[in-house]
């Protein structure tokens, strides 16, 4: 490991990277690796690189194990002039994270977390998940031949279970408060020698930095005005913002974009605190949204996300399930099928423009966090049709019908 420390995001207490620390033992806020001040991109053919090799200066490892990679990262940034015009902004891009090995952005953080677990000698890893992190940790745990523990909510959608179980982890449906399960897992990990790569674990946050790194390269370092991130626990949005910060530290950027924290109205504890100008989040009571991937009633990085948004001069916004479903359909019409949570950023852009928070000259990147195949029950919310006819009548059918 390089000479680098973990720092509490609130009180700045320092911790060693040579042990598995997740939260501050003084203020119980999340930890974060020190900012990288010097570094450069390892230029090479990306077809022969991993994200950890290309951006190795920005990770705390002296060397990485590429044998556990599944080809994560290097996802497309899709431009849509059509939607930019329709939504009344200068340009609109979609960072399509559904193209990762297990169909979501989680693979970026999982690979970094497992690298750290292996460096520390762990034989067991685990996570607490609402759906995206679980198959990611299960897949990478299988690749690395680590015993893997996956804790999911008892009420997880049935269609999400088998895509986790196929990797044969120790998959446990837990009956209880999902918001408390995160903190309970940390105790269990310490008692049972399990390295938990949870939603805002410091090394998972480091993996999310690579989303920002790729956006910078894909836009030839011409920065967007805003990057919109659907937000649950807060780890991904923190990592993306940190990535832009570190590239600026190293002279690769002259400014960083403002970050928009986008949540679903049915579970929006970070937005609620932001709206009330609070500094501490409160638990969202009776959470309910079609965007299950961001349905976290008490996000463990909620307070730090608020602090980050304030320092970044960003925005928080919440959108309804109706707005989310509408935006999922709009995304599909430009060829991107994202899960409901992935449609939250586009819905947020639409809402902010309607409320005159956006003036029309903005360049915006929306992060599409996961594939629509993660939650196919959402099909029921759309008016989907299929026609039928006999083969010998097909030509006349098309002629008469269309």
C-alpha cells in the first residue's frame, strides 16, 4: 500500500489503510481516503487495460491483481441532441453504467474493495444490498475464490434473487429494518472476519471515482456544468465528486462540475434535509418507490453528501414515481434501457428546467446506474404492445396496418 491514510469526513481523525475501517469511532461518520494531489493517466490501449491500471496513480495500491477483473468500467457516454432540445438545455449526455459486467456501476467499487480485502489477507467478503451491489459482490467474490456473504432485505423483489444466487454466495434474506442492517453488518464483519464492501465503504467510493475520470476523457476535458447522480447511500455520488476533485488537484482540470443529488420522492432523506437547510438527515418513514435501487431510508453517507453538495455548490432534487416511469420510457426511446433508479437523473433535469433552476445553456451528464433488466416488473407501468399475424398474411398485414 502507498503511504496514504483514511480520514473522517467530519472530524478529520485519521485511520490506517492497513486495517478494515469503515466509519469514525468518534463521530460515526464515513471515512474517506486522502485526496490524491499528484498523478497522471497511464496512457495505453484501453482494450488491453483495466481501469485500475489506467488510473493506478489515483489508487492507494502499489500493485493490483488484474486476475480478479471482469472487465469493469470504460462504459459509453451517449450524447442525445434530441433530448437536449426537448428538455431545453445545451447538451445532454448519459453515462451508461448498465454496460458493466453485472449491469451496474457497482462493479467499479467492488473490484477496488476486493483488492483491499486481499491486501489485508481476508478470505471472506460480504455486502448489504437492495439489488445492484449483491450480484456484483457475488460475481467478483466467485472470481476471486472468496467466501461471500450477501445480506438482502426479506422484501427484496423475487426476480432479483436468482441473479445473485447463481454465483453461489451465502445469500441471506434478513427480516428487519434495512437501514439498520448496514450498521449491523459492520459488527458481524468484525466478529466473523468478513470484509464488508458496503455502499459507502471507503474503497468502494474510490472505485466510483473512475466514472468521473472517464467522463473527463470522453468529453476531452471540456467539463459539463452538472453531473446528475441517482443517490441512495451516498457512496457513488461522493466518489464521482472526489474523482473530479483529484483530477483538478493534478492539473488535469481547471474546474469541476456541480453535482446534482437526485432522489425519489418516496424515499428522499437527503433531499428532505437539503430542502429544510438541515445539516443532518432524518430517517425516511414508510419508504416506497419504484426506484428500489435508491430506496434507502437512512443513507449512511447522507450527512457527508449534504456537506459535499454544499461545498460543491450543487443541488438536491426529488422526483415522483410517475416522473421516473415517464423518464424511463423516454430513455428507452433513445436506445437506453435503465432501471427506474437510472431514470431519476433525467426526471430531475426535466423538473429543474421546469422550475427555472436550469436556464438552457447547461451541459449536463446523467449517470445511468444500472440496467432495466434488473427490475423487469417495471414493464407493467408502461403501455407495451405486440402484434400478431400468420406468416402468409404478413405482407398484407404490414401494408394495411402501417
